[in-house]
C-alpha cells in the first residue's frame, strides 16, 4: 500500500478480543473501520464501536459478504479459536491483510494451512502475540541480547491464573473439541515468549497435567445455556465457590511441560488456573548470570544476577523498573495494533512472527498429546524450510 491509500478494515468477531480493533480506527492517520461481522443477536456491537471508536460500521452476519467487498483491504479475525483457520484462510484467499488473534489455530495442520495460503496468495498474515510488546518482555529480551547473562542455556515460566475458573471453565474454552487444550490456547503466549527469549523453537516436548479442581465444582450451568466468561474473582474464590461451570469441561486446569529447543536450550512451562494471584514469572539462565521478572503486564521489575553469591541477593546486581503504557494489557494491545497497521502499510519488520506463532501452537499441541498419553515424549514437526525462509525465522 502507499501512504495515499486509506486502509479500510473489517472486523470478523466484534466481542472479546475484537475490541482491540478500536485502536485501528484512525481516519486522520489513514486507517478506518468500515464493517463488522458477528452473530445476528450481536448487532449491538455496532453501537459499541460507535461509542468507543466513534465509527458506525456496516454490519454483516456472513463473513463471506464482508470479504467480498473490494474496498476492504485488511481484516481483524478475532473469533473464538476453532474458527481461526477457516476464516483466516478465506480472508487471505480474498486478498486481505489479516490480523489473526492468537492462537494461530488449534492444530499444527491448521497453522501450516494458513501459512501456505499466505505464501501462495502473497497476502499478509500477522498473529496477535501481544506479549512481544509487554515492557517487561522487551526489557528481558534487551538484556539477553546485550550479553549480560552470557549464552542462554535454560528458561522457565510459572503462570499463575487467578481468573481461570471464570475465563476458561464456563464457555467453549472448557472443551477439548473447540480449543485442544489450555497448554495450546492459553500457553501459546508463554511458549512463544520462552522461544523468543531463549532463541530457539521446541523440537521435543513432554508434559503432564490433570483436571483436578473445576470438575469438582458443584454449581454447573445447563449444558445448552450460554456460558459467561465474566471475571468475578472476589465472588468466585476459593475455587469451590465458582458458579456456572461448563458441565462438559474436560481440559486440564493444572499442566506442566518440558521443552528441548533446537538450539540446545532446555525450558519448562507451568500453568495453574486456581491460584489466588495472576501473573507470569520468567527466569532465564545463561552461562554468566540469570534474569527474572516480578509481575508482567502492569508495573513490574526485571532483576539481573551476574555476580556469584553464597546465598540470595534479593535485588540482584541490576534492577529495572517497568511501567505500563496507556491501553489494555499494559499498553501492548494498542502497540500491537499499531505494528500491524505499519506492517500492512509500510512492510516494516515486526516483533511478532507467523512462524513463531506456528511453533508455539505446535509445541503446545504436542505437549497436550503427551500429557494425555502417559507423558510420552513428542517430537515437534518442523515447518518446511521454504515456508520458513519466506516468512523469516521470527527469533
């Protein structure tokens, strides 16, 4: 696109993560939301867009009709996960640039189909891994790349999810058939960050996990009722006070995975959906030190240890205070939308990567197979070299 061409945007799936598309409506800067597609009973999203983005888009209930518009040259695909592959492929085939919410798809084959379509059509695909714009993650990446901890040899992430019962065990998130498992759906973010910070992609994984808490909640909703994912942490704590749990819930609420990366780094990821607090703790160890974060998307600290101690030094040898920018997810949502717009209009290099997004899904998918089959080690299939070369390695 040229600077003189207005970027006209459609949104497929207005609720949930679709709300981040509001940040793309910047008529004075050459981008405008003109259409939205959702279910018939959600036409009120048009009112929300008018209130928040000061635009009243055309409303569709069939995404094919939106894609058929020649005046639309980019779309946000922010539907529930099981529809990502189908709608992303159709959008790319229609020649639209695509912002695709993570995870890229719910299977490895689905990711590879999306990448093949983008490569064949020449359409741009951008996956919404907004954690690559978290200040705390960017600072950790900067420190690692500076050589402050030497050569990276290990990394791990502990993910505490206080709102798990609200966000993932009432609606479609709770069922394997619609999202594979939370090591893929929720873990895609953290696996991607571990890959990025450690400089490699998983080539072998092994995992274990269990559904041990939310299957014991007595208050379950009607199987045919709508499952609300509203966050009501104070009312729903401890976990046994949760209400309206999906009676078909069959995804693990506690999971752990080990990863061997293709550069020799060893990594681990642990995820729990009934902790009292909510944040991610990353630790990256190198041959000359280690770094660790405290809090993630809000006000946070990254500490560096690279002097030998006989004991624990609370503040380490260097301490970096991080502050969130304005906007949701500590400012990462408007940042990632801006990067997408600049990528479409000016083809800039991006923090995010469709290849990296594919490998985060692939690692989470294979780990899920492992934990459901007796913790058997699973190899992560490689992306074909020609496709990886086309998009770039993303690390």
